[in-house]
């Protein structure tokens, strides 16, 4: 059987039974009923010649190794992937950023951040897949509710310069009563360096002069977080 004969036998998704079509399945049963490939197919919208959107999605997930690797891949890694041009790549990135912002908004209106576990999932979603180091602050009110989340400093794969004055300025701007510090280690290793411990002490002491508490400092690795508070480093 040649390629033309195989292509002619591909059944378009629009001709599938309704219960098997990703978009209709999502509308009828909710997004949780869809596989990773089916969800990705909904975002892609259509397939390529001879392949449905679901098949294109399956192939791309397999090529990248996981859905996470696919969604966080930068544009150059997509240049040789058929079926995903600039417009579809932009759609995938927009969907990922919407998910991050949704989680951020949930944190802002949700329960108080009284302990380390309350921020782990949020920080993992925001920082785990960054290829460079980012230093962030979560500004909290006097009931430890999130006022704002900001990425203050961006560095390289192995470090970011943190300026105390800028942290103090932003804390005053947000009228925060407490802070949670966070940064990622692109290497995936979560143990704090001497420089991490030094800047934590420096910021804690400087903010204490403003009657602002540093509740914790998280280091985001690959799939987990290191808490300074839990390890007695605050």
C-alpha cells in the first residue's frame, strides 16, 4: 500500500463518532476526560495532510518525550516539527501562560499563605521550567494573603544578581507586611549555596528594619522545592 492510498483512508476528525471527537468530548464530559494528545489536538485545531490533529499531537508529545517538555520548548526546537508553525506555537504558549496566571489569581484570592506547603505548587508552575535563574518575591498583607507576585531579577543558568534596594522599594510600593522569597535552580539541584544563604540573611535584616517579615525562601528545583524555613535557615 503506497502513501497516497494510506492518506486516502484517513478519516477526518469531523467524521468520527461524536463521543470520540476531542472538542465534542470536552464539551460533553469536561476537559478531564481527554488524554494529553486530545487536549493538545483541541489547541492545534487541525492536523496535517494524512494525519488528524490527535495523531499530530501524539507524535509531537512522543518526539519531545513528555507534555511538559513540549509545552516549555522554545521556538527553535519547533522549527523542524510539521503542523506547528508560529501561530500554533503562539497558541500553545498563550495557553501555558493563561494557566500560570490563573493559578496566580487563585493564590491572590485564596486562603492565607500560612505555611510552606501553600506556595509549592504555585512556585513550581511559575519557575520550574525556566532555563535561566529568576529571583522572585511574593508580597503578602498582614493576614498573609498574596498582594502580588513579581520576578525582580533575571540571571543566567547559574545565578542572578539580587539588589537589596530594589526589593525594599517594591515592598514599600506594595505596602506589604510580609514576603516570601523564591528563586529557581535550572540545574534542578535544590540545596542552597552560600550566596543563597547570604542574600537571605541580608534581605531578612534589611526588611526587619521596615517591620516586614520574611516568612520563607524557596529554591525551586526539578519537581520539588527547598524551604529555608523548614530547614531552620530563617
